[in-house]
C-alpha cells in the first residue's frame, strides 16, 4: 500500500464496510420474532434442604406411613427419628397411589454396622411401577456384580460411576422415569426410560429399560396399566429411607 492509499482506505473503504454491516443487520428479522411467551411455566417453589418442591406429592415426610401399604394392609416398616426402616420379613411396601411418568426424590441409608458382603449388604431397592428396580445397596468398598451394585438398573444397566457414600451416611437418588407405552393390542410402542442421579452425580443417562426387573433370565415386557405404585424392597437388611417425594410429569 502506498503512502497515499492509506488515507483513501480510511475515507472510502471503512465507511462502506460499516454501511454494509448495518444493512445486513437491518435485513435480519427483529429479535422479538423468536421470543416465545406462551405457555408461561407455572411457578414452583423449589424446596431443597430436605423440603419438597411446592408441586410435589410427599410420600414420606418423616412422620408416618399413611401413603403406603404392605403385604397385609398397613405397611409394617419402622418409623423413627424421621426415617422409615425396613422391618425384615414384613415384605415390600407400596404407595397407595399409582404413578406413571415421574420425577422421584428419595434418600436412603444403609446400616453403619456392616453385615454380609456383595448383594447381602444393605440391599433394598426402589421399584417404579412395581416392576423396574433401581438397586439400593451398600456399594462402598463392597464389590458385587456391576449391573447389581447401587444405582444400577438391576441386571440391566451398570451405573456410569460409583458415587456411593459410606455405610450410615444418607444418600440421594433423583430419578426421572418415563413409563413404557403399549399399543391397544398390547405390543410395546416405546420402552420405559430412566435417568438417575446418585448423590447429585449422573449415573444413568436416559437409559432404555429392557422390561420388568428379573433375578433370573432375560427381562420381557408385558403390557400393563399406565400407572402403578412405587415400591420399596424388603431384602432382609435394615435399610432406611426419608424425604420421599414425587412429581408427576
Ligand atoms: Mg435390591
């Protein structure tokens, strides 16, 4: 560039570039065109620190088992100090209400006194729709088969990581469960899916459920009602639960 070319660029070229940019901007649709105002999300008070969100159904608030049933009617597990604890041999407990697609929050604790090993240590489980188990187990320095450890979808999906806390410490599951969809002829249209956070750590990322949880053999779907109870498993260990709430999706 010659000495005289530089002032020419300042006088002619740069203003032309600025004008072109302005024109391009004016030709874009106004930003309001891409703002969406309806529907407005409902206001929910988020809870936290042991409190449920304002639109949640509280299934256990630390006081009683009125929202649950057991093998012979009333749920026979123990309620003490704001927690409910498996009473071994009394059986699995179920919510009185039925649920389909949900966000479920539940806190659990395995016994401080370590008894047993592998699947025999702090075993329980959270069953969505009476069928699909997120395993509860003391998996803190306690090796078991990977698809049966804590936060596994039992015998179906290994957790991405082991986020277990030590026995006696409270742990959390936050579960997003989408129920399976069946056609009118009973055929599977869409499998159930689950996302699970264990102690705030993502351990199941929108995995597809293969069918109801089975101990032996392969899972296989059979059509069922669009809603069913949530269950907590009596596996013979003194596992405790607290602060259980669910939001229907
Ligand atoms: Mg279990």
